[in-house]
């Protein structure tokens, strides 16, 4: 379990979350309600987590953006002449 700080778009305040997948600063994560947040590079105060209760910290999942139809992640669209 990894504890991270993430913030909502257009917000200056970061909140503490936990995740089971590895994420890094700049990654997009999704909370239980489907809201997208951006992972920050702030350190998590583990003393706060212990005091608040690790089981009470909200869980987020990494947001995997689907590839648009007709596009490929491996190579750009090519046109045969």
C-alpha cells in the first residue's frame, strides 16, 4: 500500500490517499466517486495517517486513459501510397 498526496484540478490543496498501484507525481488517479486527481510530489505525513487511521484514508486507482479508436500507442497512423 502506497500513501500519496493528490489534488483536484484547479485546486491548490493536496489531500492524502492510499493506492495499491505504483504512481508518480503527475499521474492521474480516480477516487471512488470517479473524480480525477493529479498526484503531487509532496511527502505524506505518516504520523498523521497513524493518528487519523490508515483504514479511514480514501483509496484511489490509477486512471488509465483509453486509446482512441483508430490510434495505436506503438506507432503513428501510417498511410500507404
